[in-house]
């Protein structure tokens, strides 16, 4: 594999990781109740933890 290509891939991965960190920091900074709708991934996580069929639905959507 070309060294330049490897570096480019690592920079892309770092950018994605930085994005995830920023989102998690924003979520952690909200101490009170959030206003508005919950994100779709959060709703799916709640469904999966509350019902046995929710786990099946979660797998069907491709989210683990």
C-alpha cells in the first residue's frame, strides 16, 4: 500500500473520530432534559432495551 494513501486514510479516520467525540461531548454537556425529538438512533436504543421484539427490529435496521 502506498504511504501517501495510508496517510490520507488515517487523516479521514481521525476526522471521523473527532466528529464522534464532538457529538458525544455535546450530549454529555446537556444536564437537563433535551427539548424536541430524540435522535433516531436514541429511539432505536430505547426500543431495543425495552422489548424483546425491539432487538429484532434493531438488527433489521442494521444498528447494533
